[in-house]
């Protein structure tokens, strides 16, 4: 079986950046580990560190969700802006071989 890689394409102006899912996962794990360690070293409480880590994971997931929604809807808006006349203004005489009624 082949290994599938889920990726997101971020379009900013003329440059496109790819973010693979494993890359996102490593970044998310690293960020949550840093939050957990720094909170534990600051407060000395495992439970406080766990609570802040869970909160940071929720914020990261919301941010990722917003990014994906922006990619989905942003692509449609950009396509519509680049071709404003996507529908022909000329009325066709025949549609699929069927003549319109007079």
C-alpha cells in the first residue's frame, strides 16, 4: 500500500507554500511540549501544565481549521476574481441538440 501525504497549499500573492501533515504534526507536538515544559517550570504544578497544554492544543486546532476553511473558500474567490466573465453572455441557440420552443 502506498503512503498518502495530506498537504495544504497556502497561496500568498504569487508564491505558494506547501505544508504537509507530518510537518504540521511535528510542529504541533513541539509547540505543545514547549508550553507544557515552560508552564510546569513556572508553576511547579503538573495539573496546571496539563490544562495550559490542552488549551494551547485547542487553539492550534482552531487555527488549523480556520486555515483549511480559508484555503477552501479563498481558492473559489481567487478563481472568480481572475475570470469575471466565466459565463458566456451569448445565448445558445441549441442546448444538447434540443431546440427551444417558439
